[in-house]
């Protein structure tokens, strides 16, 4: 089996007694007999694509003639799970050698004539070539370090990868430093807020962006939550970057990466009602959107397009399925759709040799979309709700202590405390209960806030009844009403729990 980001099998065969044209004739007929689709055929070699099956969405098989030798290669077109080809490339080369032997036997008496007929059919110009391979720079990646080494046709991608890795190392070091500062007696201080730390590093948050901190739409695309998060994203970035950077040109590629990242971040902001967002996956899906758009045009040769389209569609469909609580699907969809639009713009710009319209058009669309998102998105007051909730919890804790944990006081002392302090706290709690319905909130949080408000008001009613019961020294007069109010509070808590359980 072959391993790697782009698994391949390569072998070199000396032509010996055959000249180039004769050997390519054998290979050409072998490809035809195997049913593989030929995408390129010329004096220097031939490129074909294997059939689609449940176990394979096509491999690219090429025979390149250099210095009287045939360099035969079978390479996976699409992204491979576990970075292995499961033996497909070895099998392809084995099949090809077997078929060449078969063709050689049957054409031994007519090889010269067949070769001439075939060579006469070679067109003057072809869509692709070995200098401009369908798989872009992906075919040139050799060894681990080659993925991080900028080269012509593959210069921006490794720089982006190294920038993401460097930023992750720095941000992780800063976070560790912040935790160390808050460390007290061997434990992290309870007041540390992980979300605030993320935001201080440049992660994206709905309220922050809607309050004008639009720079977070860019910085968040270079930040990651975990080592697994960045490793997964960088692997896919290398894969898609090696496919399309050389096709778009480094500057168009860079602009599209950044702009689709912004569109993805903006989509994430308007979709996610709270929390922090980050990661390069939105921009990466933008690049997949570009590739998908190009594959719907004649930008690629037909057979290469077919193989790439199937493999790309399978990868996108698998990756973008809305499964998983901690996956930012909104960013993925935002990146993919914006990338598809920018991909068509790139195709038209490259087709008509007007490359300047690619970046300017994509920039204009990104600005309009970002402005529209920040203008239309409601600015939810979740922080205000949290502050009210914190005040409520503190007051409930204080009231419970006043009513149930002050038995060391005399009856007169408890009554004086309840009259002068406790009931004032109940009045404050009632005011907060009314305010709980005020903040602008998402639908679900609005429902929960309404339930909280009812619980608070019923709680105030319960404390007043308990006060009357204690002040009048009568344990029976208000007991039925106390039980009724308690039951209503419990019913509301169950309703609250059902709403939260839907998430």
C-alpha cells in the first residue's frame, strides 16, 4: 500500500528496443482495453483515469517518457481516509503491465501501422500537459518537508500553513501564561473565564463583531482551539492548496482564501447566537467551493474534471454533514457558498484574461455581505441576561440562608432580620424577575427567560408566605398555598429542562 497526503505508486521502465511512439501505442491500447478514460495523449506521454467504483473514485495513471524511460505513476485523485490508497495504485500498475503484455502480443505484426495511425490523430494543442497537470502541485509533493516548502506554483499554501501553526503555538503559550497567572494554591482561580481569554486572543464572538470589531472576522481564521483542530485543518489546506493554487495564481489564491474566510466568519457570527468561533476551516471550505465551481466549467479537461468532481463532491458531502455539537457548520456553508461564487468569478477572469476583476469583484461581494450581515443581525443581550441570572442566583442563595440557615438566632432576632433585610431582598428579586423579560434574546433563550421570570415571581410569593407563616407563628394557615406555589415552581423547572434537552 502507498501512504501520504497524496498516495501514489511510481515505477520506471526502460524502453529497451521500443521507441517512444511504439511504447505509447501499447500503453494507449492498454488503457482503452482497461476502460480507463484518457485525458491527455502526446509524444511525451499519456494520462488516464481509472473507473469509478465503490472502492475508488478514480486514480490518475500516467506514463511520462523521459530519456528513453517510461515513468509510470498511479496517484489517488481525491482525499484518502487514513492517508492510504488501500493498495489501489499497486493494483492499477499491475493491471497496466498485464494489459501491455496482452496488447504487445496482439499488435506484434501491426505495431508500426497502428502507431502511425495513432500518432496522426494527436491534436496540435491539448487542454492539459505534464507541465500543467490536472492535479496541480499535488503531483509534486514528495516527502514530509515538501508540504511546508514554498515553491513556484505552491508558495502561498505553505506560508499559510506555517502562519497558522506559528500563531497556534504563540496563542497556546499565551493561554498557558494566563492560566499560570491565575493559579492559586495549586488550583486555577474560579474567576478565570475561558471565553474572555479566547476573545482577548482575537477569537470571534457575535456581540464583539456586531459592536464593530470586524477585525475578528480575519484573526479568527488563523486561530484554533486545540492541537487536533489545527492538525485536521492544515492537512486539508495542504491538500486543496496543492490542487488549485497553481491554477488561480498565488495572489488570486491568497485573496480568495482570506475573503472566503471573512464570509465564513460573518456567516458564523450571524448564525451562532453565543460562544466564540475560530478556525481555518471556513476559508478551506471556501477553496473547496472554488474548486467545485471550476469543475462545473470547462476549466479542466473533461476526464480529469469528472474524476475530480466526484472525489471533491464526496469529500465535501462527508465533511459538511450537519453532525456534531462543536462543529461550526455555519462557517463551512458560508465559506463553501462564497467560494463557489468566487470560483465562477475566477473562471471568467482567467478565461477572458482579466485577472484584476477576480480580487476586486470578490472584495466587493465580501464587503457587501459583511455589511449586510452586521446590519441585519440582531444584537442579542445574552450578557445582560447572564448578569441578571447571576444576581438572581445570589439573591436566592441569600434568601435560602435567611429562611433555613439562621436557627442560631433567637426568634426575635430572626424576625427583625427578615423584616428589615430579608423582605427587602425579596422586593429586589421581584424587580429582577420583571427585568428578566426585557433583554433582546434568541427564541429559545427568550422562552427560558420567560420561565425564569415566572419562577422568580413565584419564588418571591413563596418567601412572602414563609415570612407570614413565621411572623404569625402559624404553621398551617399558609401551608396549602406554599405547597401549591412550590409545585408550580417545580413544573416550570421541568419545562425549562425540556427546552434545554432539545439542544
